[in-house]
């Protein structure tokens, strides 16, 4: 396991993914009924933007760094910015911390991370959140066992590092098995777009699970760079009502600052 998210935390793709996650969580929070969050590839949960990894790539500086002065009237965007600001200058929250901060007493987070160092840091970070649990494990292997959640409502974030050659297939298979157990859940599946054909093939595999409602969201840097990821996507299965609108409006404020563009495609339903 060579991938370390600290090099990429807070980049344009992280911002887009985390905005989507916050939009989904805010939707789940609209009802009193409890919900579960399962984060299969959770990372360490918080990232030092002044650290050597972030400084080496400069990705966060061109990502969340460009939103430092942004204020918004939009619920999703302002909530996301508030959550980031709450972490303090120089720290960027990962997906499990964003989720943990939004949980109510009736909700629950299971955050799984395989890398022992990151998993240990995550466990410490989540300690103050009584409804959040960190697990050191393989997120793919744990996913099916955690579904369906007793709450019968929730979001599953599948955000692998795609290090292994066959990881697109592994992720699609893990999703299909999860979907069979919990077809009404909201799923957000992140993927890098290094080649259009590979990304389209992956989306096709996810669709083949029989998903009725899938929105694909792509973000890309206007000026692609040779040495870093310049495009990424998120498949949102069973997206919340008006999710596309909400994201479109947030992106209209954020993406010009990130020098990025977005595209939405309904692959099923919509
Ligand atoms: C893209 S990062 C996650 C970022 C995080 N979801 C966020 O948004 O803040 C992917 C993480 O998955 C971890 N990882 C890789 N393979 C894994 C596996 N099979 N199970 C769980 N975690 C894994 C990596 O160590 C890395 O921390």
C-alpha cells in the first residue's frame, strides 16, 4: 500500500467529492429517522496542509486553498466551508471527519481504513465522537457484513486508491454485492479518470449491478497537468432529491476558483 492521501487531500477532486458527501448527509439529516454512514476507504480523517506531503504536490493550495475567502449563501457549500473552517487553518478534514461532525445521537458512522498508520490516526481522531467507529480492516471485505444497516437508511462512500491493477473490478464487485444487500442505500463511488475508456468501463460495471438510478458527476481541471490527476468522477447511486441541482449551484461558485469544469450524466433513471 503505497498510496497516501496526504499528498492529495484538499485537491480539486477531494473538494468535489466532499461537497457531494455533505449534500448527501444534509439530505439524510432532513428526517428524524436515524441513518448510517459506511466509509470503506476512510483515510486518516484529517490532513496537515503545511506538512511535507501537501507541500510537495501543492495540490491543496490549488484546491481548498483557493476557497479560503469564499463565503456562500448555498446550504451545501456553506456547510462544507464551515466544516472545513472548524478544523482550523492548515488542517483539511477527510470524509470520516466531515461525516462524524454531522452525526446526531441517533446516527452512526463506521469508517474503515487498511493502512495501519492511517487507521491508528483515524481511531484517535474519531474518539471524541461517540457514534463514530474506526476499524482497521479491508473495506471491501467488511462492506457486505455491514449491510443492510439496521437503520435502513444511509450512505456508503467507496473511495479507494485504485492502486491495484484490478481495483476497478474489485470496487465494482464490492459495490454489486453491497447493492444486492441494501438496494435503497445511497452510494457514492469515487474514481480517477486517467483514461475515458477505463472510466466508462467502470461505470458500465457498476450499472450492470442492476442499479435503477445513477448519476455520474465528472470534474476536470481546465488545464490538465502531466504529473497529477486532472480528472475524476463520482457515481452517485440513488442520489437524493434535487442533488444534481444542489451540486450544480455549488459547483457554479467553486469550480471557477479551482479552474475546473463539471459534467453531470444520468446513467440510469433521473
Ligand atoms: C482516496 S483515500 C481515502 C480518502 C477519504 N475517503 C477522504 O475522502 O478523506 C483511500 C484510502 O484507502 C486506503 N485503502 C487502500 N486499500 C484499502 C482497503 N482495501 N480497505 C480499506 N482502506 C484501504 C488507503 O490507505 C487510503 O487511505
